[in-house]
């Protein structure tokens, strides 16, 4: 990194406040709601251990895949592995290091993820990172601070909030489950809401082959069938069942998406101490083996298809077995996974603001920022669960969502590097003011204050007396108020009428052929 | 760092739970309450900018001191600077870079800070870091969650809590102000409480020469007058008035303490954008100049005396002018100051868990962990304001104090490095368990689970239903309960009777000669 280029992507931030700056003005002209471009990281990655330690883990992972192997519970997958020359016994696949790395190396180190609004198109990999909201909560903590099942209205609200948040680069998809819709039909409404209420990239459905194909069909309606045959427009998550099992459901989804060149996240969901050994380094070696086996398999499906190496690693509470957020080990493991991802030149995913807390309270804050700090410094590319996450993912909170969205603006700025561009003027200001003066009235301050420092608004820095007079509200309350304001100000980035109609027709047709219950 | 030595100081953590581990047992035998030794950092410092950027800031700071200079508002100080060959006009001292660096270089890169219990003695500097609770709050947020003036009872409680917290290495001194005691006599009771209720290192009083001398006299009663003439037993804070003024009060305290070889923190209290330019790098260059001028002056008083280079840099809220915690710029500035400190080989101070929040709520958590993460990764040695801080330092919270103390255990573990010592056994466990198994019953898990992962107890990871059944308490409530439990379990580490009596006599004598009001 040279000093000269440390400030390039801090510019768009000005748009968050009043649309200042050149990049800012360009964005404001072309879209009603400001949105930051891909985060291009201008700070170095933090290497918590020396290279030889990373090599040690790498070698251990390769030995696991050679000696223990990994289960692939799908006939077609097994046939593909045999064809590729792996050592296959039943569903157990032992992959030698030569074959493994040959396949992994076919994966591109970065890719473009297209949005329906081309100005929201982003890059993932290398120095390019994006923030993505949470996924998969059955419950919400709502605008009245009640916990209840999620509904389609909630899901739509979260897609609206994702659209309104300048530092979110994706609308995810199943931010919360629309529980009132029958499971077999649910995916249609989830994808429809994501495509309708936001123009950012989104995420696919992976719970069956048919649902993955429906997702692709709906993406085809919006982007053009031809386009989505080869161009990434959505990202899907496939979890390895730790330890060392890729199951049929995941492999089915993988095949649909990889054949369409749509990136998958190959991410073991590891509960460290339960589904891995009780060792941070041991857990990383295992998860690395699992993720690499997944990445390698995608390259059997479609060589050169873009993929995201990944991890979700949390330690579990000794008393309850529940996943914890924000522990030091989770941060350390993130740094190790980042170092491995860089070694393999793979785009990689981690999670940012995920917590065990039930509420948007102090626990949530301590947990969330522990992990986001590590996500940023470990150089992650796909920073998932960056808004809304509560209760180990069981619940999505409106207040938490709004809080996280605001905090992301700060993290975007942080990762954008230390700005040296006005250093000479700042030094001239010191000479101008001299000892015992103050800087508030200087020309430099007037010109730079607003862009120099992050100013969160949900956080409160009023005097105690003023804060008290305004109702002594805690952060959770202010976060819910902010979410209401964002929803009030929301304007839909409308789809073309023809596209909107075609989506409705597709959903109506598919709903007729789908049952109301899972048999 | 070699892999082999990454795990040395994670051992004492076991003592927090049940006194396991070799170091743990040694500690448990010799003291009723476990206390971690000096944190010896086994993780590298994060360098956010390349060396040439650090050089650029360094050169700018030196130019400020040569060309603009710094005010030293004290006749004796001015005489000393003249004698040393600085360019002096009135109270303005311009220091050329040769003289400045010659003086700075006399400062030791690390020192021993003695506690009245020798097992609590710590090292500061180089790889050695300590956590120190907050300082200076006029208000407390109490055990009933009310905000009110601090009292002597509160101060005593906080000293007790500091003693009970294994990861705190100091008892600070004025954690909160005992507001009912007249200002001229207050310092006697503050120092007495710190010495009586805890056996950890503490902090000195700096508000006047007499009070600094009283502090040294009281330290002399406990440690021996001879001993405190040369051996560090307390640390004191001297703030530069940014921009570029060292005032008479601070210089008076500096002279008392440095002559006794007691380390000072030379730390501008910078409100960035108000008392510095509106530029993170500009602020760092100025604060570095101010801190270096302070360090250099201490070496005129007593060459070779231990000192702590430092910073307290926060950005200010644009609306209110109030200091903010947890902003990205505050973290970036910490990394820059850390890089400068390493260049000068000076022990250095920053602040950990400081926040603008009024409550121990989500704002507090997000703010606190942003800064502690940076404090740890920037390699700070004296990590101050590591417990209790609320409301930009105006208030100390019981719940916040307990929360921070618990979180410090995790940070201690984090900075202690990634443990590789049981990696082979962990890999053997993967072979033993194989695909689709689980690790909970393995020998490795049984032996390592407890020491492998940080298990906070104020944080709640119960199921929603269990949490709800237990009263649906937020983190703030649980923090207050934890503080109550700690106070209930407290046992005083008693001073020898003779020493206790001598302290009482000294206080009684001094109180007679001091007025009840400041004239």
C-alpha cells in the first residue's frame, strides 16, 4: 500500500451525510438512495501467526482429506469424484493433495456479482469486500420489541431496510422466514421480495434442487435467461455438516448453481468443541479441509466457476451447547482462515455482527464488534450476517438491523484506510492555530470536519441532561426508532412492469403445482 | 514469534474458572483471589500504514516542536529547558530534533511497577501490557441503575471490584470522585482506599504539588520511604493541554513524581477536530509532538526515569462537541500511535473500554469493543479505562465495570496468542471421530474444552425459553448482579496493623492542616 492511495474509497462516505464529494455526486444523480460501491480495502490484513504456522494447518488439512477423507452423499457426486481419480469407498472420498489443489486452483480469485441495478454491481475477492445482511431467522424482534415468528411483511421490511442502508451491498434473501407461507411455496415469495424491494445482489435458495431451479428461473426473468446462464447474480450458501460430510441436499443445490456459474459459499457451520475438536487450530484445520473439499467439488461441476471459500466458526457454551458470538477464539480463527484463503487466492466469507444475545443490548454490542473487527482486519471478502443477527441467528431484530447498518458506515471508512491526502493542510492549521488555540474556526476544519470523522446518529452523545430530557432512551429504543424512520422514507426501486408481471405469473404457476405441506 | 511460544501465558486463565494449570495453582496457593500476571503479548502488532507513513508523521511532529514549539508554563521548567539548550522565548520552548530525541532516548523501554503484594508486581513496556480501570468520574451509575454523584463508599467498592477482577493489573485511584469529601482533603482518602482495599499497583494524584507529595508520603508508609525514592509503585497521568501547552499544575506533579522515579503518563487529552485539526493523521502528528515534549522534559528532571508515552484521542460529536467513543478514526489513530511508540521504544498508554454511552447498553458494547480491539492489536502497554467508563468518563457504572472485567479475561486470552500446543492431539481426535461423528465425548475434548474457549458468565447463552423463565434480563441487569456478587465475595487483603495505623495517623495529621474549601 502506498500512502498516496490510502484515501480513494473513503470519498463515497460523504454521500451518507449530504451527497458531497465527486463520487458521491455521481451516485446521488443516478439513484434515489445512496449506496457505497464495493469496499476496496486499503488496510493490510492482520497476520496473527507466522507463515509457517499457516503451512502447518494447511498440511494437516490436506492429510485429513487424504487419510480420513470426506463423505459426499450423492451418487452423481461420487461418480464425478471417481471420474476425477479420487480414492472412493462407498460415499467416502479420499482426495490426494495433488488432485485437491489442482481443482482448487481453477477457482477465480475474484468475480463480479451483478445487481439488477448495474450501479449496485460489486466485486468479491482480493481487496474487494462486501457487507451482506443476515439469513435464516425464524423469529424477529419487532418494532415493539416483541419476539415472535417472522412474517412476509417482516421479510419485506428487512429487504427495504437493506435497500436503504448505504453500506450493505446485498439484500441477502431469507433474512427472516415468512412463517405463514407453506414451506414448499415459501422460497418463491422470499426471492420475489428480495428482487422487488431492493436492486442489490441477493442470495439463492439451497433447500432442494427444485427450489434452486426456481431461484434461477426467477433470476432469469429479471436478468434475462441467457445472462444468468453464465453471469453471477446471486450467491448461495452450502454448509458442510461438520465433521466432514457434504449431504445430498447441499450437493443438489451446488450442482444447479455451479452449472449456472453462480457462486456458492462453501462453509462448514462449525460449533467448535462439538462438531470440531476443542482446539481453535484443530477446528481451523478441519474446517479448512471441509471447505477445500467443497470448493474442489464445484470445480468438477464447472471448472473456473466462481466460489467463496468460507467458515462459520463459533465456540459453544459449555453449559447449554449453544453457539456464542464475540469470543476471542472466534476472532483468532477468523485470522487463521483469512491467511489460508490468501494462500489459496480464494474469495472468502466470514460473518460480521453475529451474536448470542437475545436483545440489542451490551452483550450484543460487545459480541458484534469483536467479530466485525476481526472480519475487517482478516481481509474477508463476503462479510455476511452484517445486519440484524440476534440469538445465534434464531432471531432478526429491527433495532439490531438499524444499528448494524449504521455501524457498517464506520467500518467501511475504517477499511478504506487512513487518509493522508490533506496532511499538509492539517499541518498548516497547527502552525496557524499555535499553542493554546483551537481549531474549530480554521478553514481546514470547516472544509474537512464532516468527511474526517464518522458521526453515528443512533448512538447518543448529547449531554446527560439533554438525553434525559429526550426520554433517557437506551440504544435499543433509538435503534427501533431509526428502523421506523428508514421504513417511512423507503421508496421502491420499481421493476419494469413486464418483469414484475412475469414474476407474478411464474409464482402463480409454480404455486399451483406445489403442495401446501412437506410430505 | 515462534509457534512454540504462542501459548505460554494463556495458562493462568484456567485459574479464573477453577484454578487449573501450573501457573494457576501457584497463584491460588499464594493469594485468596486469582490475579493474572503481566500480559505478555504473543500476537504481533497491527501496522495499519507502511513505515514511510510513520516516518512522515514523525518528521511532521519534529517540525512542529522546532518551528511552532510548545508552551511550558512554569519558571523552573523554563530554566531547565534553557539550561538544556532549547530555544526559549518567554514560556515558548522550541526544541530541535537532536536535543529532543537525545532526551527521549534516555527513557527506559520497559520498567517494573511494584505492588504492595509482590505477586501483583507487573512489567510495563515492550511485550508487557497491563489493564487498568477508569479514572476521574464525578458520577456513578449505581447498583440500582441510578445516576448520582460518586461517594467514598462507591470508590471503595470500585477498588474492591478491581481487586476481585483477575485481569485487572491495577486499582487505578480516582475511579470515581468521593464527592462528599472536601476537595483539599479528598486525595488522602482516595489514595488510602486504593492502598487499603487492593494490593495491586495504583495511580497517583496530580492536581497539585502538595497532593503529589502526600501521595508519595503515603506510598512511603506502605512500601518504605527508601524504596519509593527510586522504585516505581504508582503511575500518574499528566495531560498536555492540546494544542501544545504543558501547564504549571501538570509540571509541578511531573517534577515530584519523576524525581521519585515514579512513571508518568505523558498524554495529551485530544478532542480531535476541536483541540486538533480535523484530520486523523494531523491529530496524531500534533499529539505525538506534545507527548514527546512531555517525555523529553521528564528526562531533564531525572534522566533514565521510566515514563509512559501516551494518547487519549477521541473525535467529537459535530452537534454537541462531546467526546465520542468507538469511532473508526479513534482506532486508526491508536494504530498510528502504537507504531510511533515502537519507533521510539517507549512504553505507551492508550484507553480500552471507553465510551460515550450513558448506559451499559448496545452503544456501550459497540463503542467499547471497537477501542479495546485496537488497543490490543496496536500493542499498547498501559491499557487504561479498561473498566467502568461511561458517558465520556463523567460516570462509572457498576454494571459496566463488571462487564469490562469479565471481557478482559477474554482479551487477555486473545493477546496471549493462538495455542498450538495440543494441535497434534486435536488432529488425532479428528481421525478418531471421522465424518459425521461428534467430539463431545473424546478424551481430547474432556481434557481441553475448559481451557480452549473463553466462557463469559454475564453474557447469556441460554435458550430463549430458559432466559425468559429467568426474568428476560438484559445484559445491564446481569452486570449489576455480577457486581453485587463480586462485592459480596470480597475479602480485604489486609495491610499490616502498623502500616494501617501509620496511614491513619498521616491522614489525620494532614487533614488538620488542610482547609475544607479551595480558596
